C-alpha cells in the first residue's frame, strides 16, 4: 500500500531534550515536506526537500533541522525543543517530476514539549 | 509569503443540507487542491484543479478553480455525518513549489 509513515504518533518530551520524528514514503517520491498544524493557523511548512541531499526552508524553519540522505526518508530533528514547538506535525510527499502529483500526507505526530 | 483566506472557519449544518466553502488568495495559483482531515488523521486529497475555470466533481463534492486563478470553492451536497472534519484548500504556484494552505473549515453535521 502506497503510504507516508511517521513515527512516533505521539510524543511527550521536556524542553531541551533532542528528538527526531521519522518519515518514510514507499512511493519513490522526489519531493518530501514537513508541516506543523496549529489551531487557527492551518498547515505551515517547516522544511521541504526536492530530492536527495537537497533541502530548503519553508515558512517556519526556526528550531528545526532535516536531512535527506535517502529518497524514502526525511527525518525532522528538534535539537533543543521548546514549548512553542508543541504542535501536530505532518510529513508529506509527492512527485512533481511526474506532472500532476498532489501531496500525500502521513497520519501525523502529536508533539508536546513541557 | 502568500496568504490564503478560507471561509467560513467553521459551520454547523443539518444532515442533508448543502454546504459551500471558499478560498481566496492575494496571488495567482496554477493548482488548487482541496483536502479533508478526519480527527487523528492526516489530510486526504479530495479534488485537484489544474486549469482556470475548471469544475470538477468527486461524488457529492464539487470544486471550481476560479477564472482569476485567485480563488476556489468547494461544495458538498446532501451532507451526511461522515462529512464531519476539517477541509483545507491549498494553492500551488508551479509544480515542485510549496503549497500554501488555507486556515481550514471545520464542518460539523447534525444527524
């Protein structure tokens, strides 16, 4: 089944403790992206990647890092999480090189930073 | 960055009613997408629009790509309880460019 898989689904952590949220897709998509969703603000893009070893900042990149060493994986790294990073995070992928290819989303990771 | 205004923010309707929501932008988009998000899930694509003026249906859902390329609407006819969720519009300037999302419309359906 074609899908985007995020782990973990839920995470509670403390301020300053580094964490990684993993994202993997099995559709051979070139494009991958991370969003955060906050009440009243919709989905805001954190980082995106057009292909392996190519990453770019989205609208709200501060406090986040990403890497794209392999095509299928696009982990989101919070080196020193803070309470304002408490949010619902979504990974998504698509294949712009194949023409019309809308984003496919994972099921989300709910992060709470205390 | 680009802004997408989606309205209404929420609506509470009776089962069987039709509902309409729309998005407007200050910038031109070449692609409009409509997603639905169920509680605890990621957004799922409902309809994709790629051409100005395009009107596309998916079951009881109909969406249109505005002629000016700065707006789009989504209609749901004869709503049912499983239509409950948050609906998002999204615009894209060019393939490979990032999507800009609207703030979402939370739909509640009373049986």
